[in-house]
């Protein structure tokens, strides 16, 4: 989890250094990795150590300030558990609807 922000930073740097035809693949990878890492950190925070998770999500947000996913997990980390489950349920339905 400590390397998540560095990984995101490296992928963002790659976007400026690779040929234009490779950028869509890097963007998709960046999107997927950002979600995976942020979700892992968020889950760890909800179950084990919120302070650590908050710090790691903030580091990721500094590296990728336009990431709404990282911001959403950071906000969700501060919600009460019951409200968090409810919001998560609605969010999953919206995500699944937008994919279909």
C-alpha cells in the first residue's frame, strides 16, 4: 500500500513519455490500478487502520489530484460504517448501470 502513490505517479509520467498510440493503454492501466490500489487502501482502513489509510489515500491524491475515485474512497473512509454500506450499495448499482 505504501507504494500505491508511487505507482500512480509513474503511470502518469508515462503518459507524457510514450508515443501517442500507446497512451490509451496507459490511461486504462492508470484507471484500473488507481481504483484497485485505492480500494485496497480503503478496505484496509475500514477494517484495520483508518489513519494509515487516510495518509496513503492523501498521498495518492497528491500524485493524481484529478482522480475522483481516490477522492471518493477518501470521503467514504470518513463516513460511519452504516452510511458507508448504503452509499456503496447505491454506487455499485450506478456503476453497473453505466457499464450496461
